[in-house]
C-alpha cells in the first residue's frame, strides 16, 4: 500500500505483519493529537493497553443470584464486591482475597439496605450499588432506586447512602433521590445504574438513561458535582450513545463501570440488539466525555454453555497489578448467578498504524514497528500488542 501524503514521513518505518485479533490485542482508534502520552512513554510500553481476552472461571457461577457487581478495596488484599438482586430486593456483598479472587472468603451477606416504606422513592427495588471510599471507615454508596409502577415510567432514580463504620451500618441520605428522570427524551424514562469517581477537586458520574418505550433505548450520560450529592448534567448528553449501525449495541449501552487506569478512563458496559441478549463491551477516554470503543467489541458474550450461555451483563472491573478482575451476571438478568473472569495486561511486541479516518480503511498506513521517529500528531492512531504465545487467546472457560 502506498502511504498517503500525511504519512510520507513514515516511509522509512519498518512494516510488520498485521495482528491477529483472535490472539493479539488491538487498542481503540485514538485521536492522535489528544492522546495524553509522549512517544517515548508509548515506546517504553507505558500506555495501558486494555486486555480483551477474558478467561472465565471453571467455578462459575461464584454466587447463585445477583446483578450489578461492583468491587471496592477493603485492605491490602481484601476486595468487597457489592451487588443487588431482582428476586431478593436489597443490596448484598461478599469478600475475596485479591490473590485468590475466584474464591469467596465468606458467603454473601445482606441485605444491608432494603426497600423503603410504601409510597417512597425506593419501595420496590434497590439495585446497582456503586461504592466510593472516602476514608478507611467512610464509604458512600450510590444505588438505583425504583418505586412501584411502570418499569420505564419515571420510577427509577438514583439515591445515596453513607456508612461510617466501613460498611457495617448504612444511612440513606435524607435528600434522596439525588438524580431523577427529566423531560429530555433520552433520560425521560429512567436514570441510575451509575459509576462514580471522586477526584481531588470534584466528583464525576457516568449513568444510565432510558426513554419511556417498553423496550427502552439505553444510553450513558455524564454529570459532575462538588459534593457528590448535587449533580450537574453534561450539556452534550448522552456521551456514549448507541450506534444503530452496529447490531450488537443497537438498543443499549447500559450500566457503565468506569475506572481510571493511569491517564486513561476505561469503561465496561453491556449492550444488546434486543432484550435477553446482553454482551459486554469496552471503551476508553482521555477526559471521560469522548469515548473510543474497542475494536474487539463485544469483549465477552454468551458462549452457548453454562449459566451465561446466552447473556453476559453488568460487569464490575478492577485492576490488581497486571490482572484485571471482572464479576458479571449471566442469563436472565442475573437470576442465573454472578460469574468471575480475569484478563492479563497484554504483553508482546508493539506496533501501530495511522490514518486520517476514524474507522481504519485502505488509506491507512501499514502496521509498523514501534520505533522513532514519532508520526505526526494528526489524524488517528491505533496500537497492537502481538502475543509471543503461539496459541490463540480466547474468552472461554479455564481453571482459576
């Protein structure tokens, strides 16, 4: 392929074989001018390329019923995973050692938060706990609250509770709910199912919004706060809309789990073309507002066997060293159980390609070895990590 004029400076770079997506790891296509890494850092392997090849535990499901799992660190090695349930209304948790995360230290406990009295904002369901640690003893819990009534008829809101004894007892905020549906079409039916980050100066939230249709369109919005209680919505919402031209996500980008991985935000979410077919996708962002989807999407889907044969949903991801740990729900919206999967930070030989279009086409450069000189900071860039292993990596089941 002849390089375009924009890529002429790369003519001396060494072309390499194209990566094998079934074995290797491709990054999203990034806006090259705004990627917050210097070329020297990228060449040294400091860009945290997200793993896409997940290994599911042979012990799945690790919990018999549950959805919307979210991990938070308790101490040096203990992770507490919070979750909800449609069949047993309330919020629950279990703990694991991050060195043996597929094994529960104790059976699930709870509910530690229950639905409220009849007629209140949360008298039907509490789901999707999102814990934020504020101190060794202070935890704040955001959760999706539903009052009795139509599923997408403004009955879902977002609420918060606090614990000052590291999660033993909880007090619901007197000002709940803190976020409610609006008359904007995309969030006129329901809001909630959020992921929250507290920075030194502000709070950031990514949350689910739906319209009021029976098969509600699900998309992700963004809001900010100074105190974690009063929130201002982003003017450009939804910031992660569905792409109707991509079948697997045509009807839903739902229940985001956002983590900060060095200088990148990473989100895992679930999508479908129709109900009961959720699969898990992944995207990245420099600022939490503009997102670049993984070319491997969906990165986990039903594999035809077991508790997650048709549906993988509601991922809760945390990074521990070079391992990414995920708890997720299986068939029937979690009633089949919660599963566990791991992925390793990609290792191997790096390469890159550049182009002027957001979707790679035949005008893009060939794949090139990651050597100097740096390509011009314009257009788009994509990286690949080619595995040194001869066998392909899969999202199948392995032993822990």
